[in-house]
């Protein structure tokens, strides 16, 4: 009997996972391009030190590089990503998710070629700028695609694939940077771009996008592909198609979408609330040092390899964590760990610089940074991007996601450009690590206070959360408010129905009567809407009842998330590229100066800041454009489109012979990164099952971590030009693999492409079993449910269609939009200035300043591997723990690690200690904690916090804001370093910011774990701070105790039991 039960459980589990195998494969394919993203991110970490080394070698004919050039090399992709993200959002909705990803190959190849063939700094920068376009073309469509094809319970895990591949890409870039020339690395990166794009041709487009474009037959084929392993694939396809179609019907019947309505949706709380929340998270994410370290892993190579390797490992870990734990828990844990590890690293760095530590302890800062990367990979570095595709409404999900990605790129660009200024401002690496720890702690606070939980939540529930709540703590007082409002409503109703007419004149009485009639009409209309909403909720619950829980049923979602997020590999490479580019440029320049040789082009400290941050500054523009394109052409098509700027950008970088070419290349790669990465979050959010959404979303940051690892690996032994050429190949891969997965069913329904949505649902639910007692398939039921959801949203917006433009703009002031928008803005501020991304963009340089004697490239590779590994763990954490728990824990760990690291860094610099290993250890823990929450969760929850109607636009706005803050953080790194007195001071600063992020998250960030998108949207309508939820729950418990049954006679039957309320009602009736 026991053996039969065991066999039965194994069979059930196998069928469960087989049903999501197509989703998993599609997710792997699209997220595999995040290998390129990881290498884009980390490429600056290998190219800069190599160029500096060449500059110091006599007769090397090196390109001159300055500190400013290094900053530009690291930030150029982010700079172009500002515009590329916007363009990616438009392309995602216009040409489709996969096609947009495919387009990233074009820009990626061009950028890589420019870098590989660069003869001056301008070519390198232009190549990096073009690669930034690829960054957006990969990241944005991948997230959207995975969100739309993945089953809700696996969506988060699939989205973590982006982080996994990005981390692997960072490891690869550092490894290659250790042994290969930067030009060779640029050439090799093209392969990582081309191969996934080719594979994308074999996966279907998002069903939701196909339905939205009236490509019903294609949508049905797409759904059939995703449901191929379902027990009753035909029925599942039909159900999903009906759900997606119902979301599109009202668009045709009730309203005609226009740009005025789009602006109106920007004022809804379902947009501005998640947008602001994500913006805050991304701000602190970028200035927590995670990406700055990757972009500026200048020296030593070995440390960079360690870091990127840690990112790879943590990317896989994050994938598990995203499925197991809540988003908030992972993010807070990540931020806490980042703050602790980076602070401790800063402390050890200070000790090493002061001479208080012996050379035997030089490994401590590296270990700390590795822990920092590990924690950041768990949440802060990846999860914010994952949840960005969950928080916004379907109708503008692509645009919103692109907007938030644009903000993120702007933050990243700023963070990268500020790396050297902050370095000088804070007085060295020790203080810079303290700064990152502070920012990590700050982002934890933002997450705790504002960020809602999206783990295992349906997109509609997350969207409804913002209608009701502003801060996550307000959810606790929701029930109390409902009871109070109900009593007040009854009182007002009586006062309205039975006014004192004796005190009224004839005109007032007639006006009051007319007002009563209007109110009654409004009440009837509201009740109709409530009935429809209840019907959708009931249908969703019924649909969840029939949903297969076997792993097989998740395979299509997993595949779709994996394939859609492949561009994140390119994104990861673009992020880390400055970390390898700047050291190579400076090394080449120094060698040339030593021998009085002729330079290809010289770089200054300002140039280095621009190289690192330009990738981020363009991300907001690219994210906003990508958001529009994402909603117009689809999630997957935007990923395909991102190939074009990615190829162009990398070619420019590879062939750059001056700084303008380098910056332009970075700009293009930044645009491509937003176009390629932004759709992934939205896609995975829309296709993934609620309990799997976090895990699937974590695929994207995992890919990004993989890309950073690849960048660090290549930067270790490959010339920065070669790496750029290699990234051209990376850019082409997502454009191919996205063809293997279908478009998002919700997007297809929004475009009235019912047949295509049906096909997409059939593909996603191909392994879903035939619902018992039902003639239709699970896909049919899901299609009907999605269509009903879309109809309800269209009817709600139709009532506002006749309002003026001013009234529509006022909709941006709805609590479901502005509350999450502000929360995300604050959260990203803490995230960016906590040092998470600064460490990514300046990884090697950061390791060199902390006083460790470990090879900086090797440390960067290890750090990238830690990020990658934590991104995998984060997948499990995101599914298991609440978002707030992870985020606060992450911020706390980041603050502690950064504080300790900064302290030891100060002691090392003063010569009072020889424990040079302490800062390394603390930075490792810092990275680990940041990956848990502060680095990843802010990106992940972007798509969870905003209403579906404007999710794309809101996501793009928050993403743009996050990139803006990231740009500021990166640009200010050198100034902060000088201002704070070196690395120890900036580590203390990061620690303080991380602590601030912890407090901010605790107060404002709502919990989204295991919450439906509609519930998240509803949260913001009634709450501003998450603390209010506690009092709400206390009042609910108190009221429940007051309603305990009272027994008149113990001997009487249970039927004669009455409650206090029932007795009161009876007495009132008797008195009447």
C-alpha cells in the first residue's frame, strides 16, 4: 500500500511539473539572453582595467582612458536604456514580445562590433550605449512574456531565470576578462546573443498579446504549445483563450482606447502606487552598490570572478527562494544581508587601509562582498525587476514596465556616474561600502512599508491591491476599516434617505430628491460592477480549483519564462561590462604612459563614470518607449526588437576608437537592455501561476547574474573589444528563442486576439488536466476568466471616457497608482544608494580599494557567481517567504555587512589590522543579502503593485525612475568616495542607506506574497502605510470576539444559538 501511494505521489508530481514544462522551456529560452545582460553589466568591469593596463604598457597602442571614461563605459548602457526602455515598451505591445527580444540582437551585435573594433573611447562608449538598447529589448519583453505565459504559481520562479542567466553572464564576463582581451570578449559575446535569438523562433508568442492583436488562431496554437503536456490540453487551451478573450471584449464594445485614456490611466492608483513603490525600491537598489560593483569590477580580476560566480550560484538559489518564500521576505532579507555584509566589508577595508589587518586577512573584504552579492541576488538585485511585471495593469503593462525600467536605468546611470565622485567624496572604498550599507538598509525600510506581497498572487489581485492601499501595513487595518465604513455607510444611508425636510426649502428639497435619485443610480451601477467583480473572483477561485498542481502543468510556464528571459543575459553582461572595460582601459592607459606609447584613446575618471552610468541613464527613455511598444506590439516582439540596438551597441563598443563611440555603444546597449529585459517581467507575471510567479520572475535576474558572471569571466582573460563582439552573439540568441514560446494571453486578449490568446493559453496549459465535470478545457475556462476581467476593467474605464483631459489626468492621483508609485520611488532610492548596483558597475575597482590582495577580476567573478547562485535561491525564497520579510532582512543584512566591511576597510587603510579578508567576506554576505530582497524584490514587485490597465506604463515610469537614480548613484560614486574619505566612508554610507531602506520598507512597503494582483491593488485604496494593517487585524479580531455565539439554554439544540448581532436585530424588529 505504501509503495502504491509513493508511486501515485511521484506520478502526480511528474504530471504537475510536466504541465508547466513548455512554460519553463519558453522562460528559459527568453531569459537565456540575460547571459548577455549579465555580461553587459559586468563588461565594464573587465574592459576598464584592461584598458588601463594597456595604457600603462609601453608601445601597447592603447586607447587612453580616464576616470570619467571609466564611468561612462560602465554607465553608457544604462544611459541608452532610458530611451530604449520606452521604445521597448511600445514595441512589446506593437510587434510582440518575442519579436522585440529578437530585435535586441541587432543593436547588441552592432554595439559589440563597435566595442571590439574600437579605435578610440568614443567608439567604445557608443558601443556600450547601443548595447544598452539591447539591455532593454531583452529585459522588458522577457519579463512581460514570462508573466503572460507562466502559470501564476510558477511565474515568480520562471522570472528568476533572468537573474540566474544574468549572474552566469557576469561570471562568464569576469572569467573571460581574466584571460582574454576585452576586444575578444566583445566578439565572443555575440554568440550569447545570437544563439538564444535563434532558439526563440521555436517558441510561441505570448497568447495574451496574440489575442490583443486579433490573432486568435496563432494564440490558440500558442496556448496549445504551452498546454501540450496537460491532461486535457484542448480544454485547457479553450478555457485560457476564453479568459483572455473576455478581457478584450469590452475594449471593442464599450470603449475605444486612445492616448487621452492612457494618460488617464496613469493617474489611477493601480499605476502610480506600484510605480512610486518600485521607483523608491530601484533608487535604493541602485545606490546600494550592487550594480556599481558589477559595472566597476576593475581590479582585481579574481575577486570579480568570485563575485560573479557567487551571483550565478545565488541566482539558482533565488529561483528556489522565489517559489518558496514571499517577495517581501526575500527583499527585506536581501537588503538586511547586503547592509550587514557591505558594512562589515567597509569596516575591514578601513582596517586594511589603515594597516590594522595583516595580509593574511585581505580575503575578508572579498568574502563580505561575496556575501553582499549573495544577499543582493536573493532579492534586491533581481526581485524588483521581477515584480515590476506583476504590479501594473495589463493594458499598459508594457509601457508601465518600461517606464519603471527607464527610471531604474536612470538611477543606475546616476549611480555608476557617481561611483568615482562618491568614492572621492566619502574618502575611499571603506566609506563607500558604508554608504552602500545605509542604502541597503533604507531600501529594506521602503520595502517593508510600501511594497505589497505578490507571491502566489494573481495579477488581477495585485492590481486591486493598489485601489485600496498605499502602504502595505495599511492592509492590516483593512477589515477594521471595512466594518467602520459599513456602519458609517448605513448611518449616511439613513440620513440620505430620511433627511430633515423641515429644514429645507422647496428648491433644496427638490435638489436633495434629485441627488437621491442620482445616488441610487450610482449605487445600482456600483452594485452591478461589484457583482461582476464577484463573478470574476468566483470564476478565478473555480479556475484555481480545477487547476492542476503537478509539476508537469508548470513546464510550459517555466519554459516560457526561461526562454523569454534569455535577453537578461545580455543585460547582465551590459551591466558588468563597465567593470571589466574600465580596468582594461585604465591598465592599458597606464602601461602606455609608462612607456610613452601612443594611446588609442584616453579615459578620465569622468569618462569611467559615464561608461558605467550611461547604460542606466538611457534606460528610462528606453523603458518608457519600450513600455508603449510592449503594450502595442507585444511582450515577446519587443524582446526581438531589442536585438537591433543591442547588436549595434556592442559593435560600436567593439570598434570604438574614442570615447563618443564607446558612450553611444553603451547607450544603445542600455536601450536594448530595457527593451529586452522589461517585457520579461510583465510576460512572466501574466503567464505564471500566482504561487510560481515569484520563482519564474526570478529567472530573469538569474540570467542577468549569469550575464554578469560571463562578463567578469571574459574580462579576466579577454580583451574588452572581444567581449563586445561576443555580446553581439548574445544579443541574437533571445530574438531566436522567443519564437518558441507564445505571447502573453492577457495581452492578446487586450488586443482582441482571442484565437491567438486561446492558442497561447493552450500552450501554457497544455499539461493541465481536464476539469472534472466540465466540457471545456482549463484553457477555455482561463480564457473566459481573463476576458471577464478585461471586460470589467474596460467598463470601469468606459464610465470615465467622456470626462475631460484634466479629469483623466487626475486619475493619476488615484491611490492605487500614486501610492505604489511613490513607494517604489522611495524603495529604489534606498536600493540604488545602498550600493547594490554601484558594486556591480565598479566591482573590480571596489575590490581594489577595499584593501584585499585577491585578484579583483577573480573576486568579481566570484561575486557574480554569488549573485547568480543567490538569484537561484531567491526563486525559492520568493515562493516561500513574504516580500516584506525578505526585503527587511536583506536591508538589515546589507547594512550590517557594509558597516562591518567599512570599519575593517578603515582599519586596513590605517594599518591597524591585517584582516584583509573581512571586507571581502562582508561584501560577499552583503551581495547575498542584497540578492535576497533589496536588489531583486523592488524590480520584481513593480508589476505586482500597479493596476493591469496601466501596468505597462507604470512599470516603465518606475523603471525609468529607478534607472535615473541608478545613474545618479553610479555617477556619484567617485565623488562620494572622495567626499566620504575613501572606500570605508562610502561603505558606511551604504550601510546607513541600507538601514534607511529597512525602515522605509517596514513602514510603507505592502506585502504581496500569496496575494492576488487585485488584492494588491485594493490594498492601496485604503492603506498608505503597512503598519495600519496591524491595527486593522487587531480590530477584526476584537470584533470577531464580540460576535461569539451566546447560548440561551445549554440544553437547547445548536439551532437555537444566536449571536449578539442576531439578538440585536431581533430586538429592533420587535420594537418596530
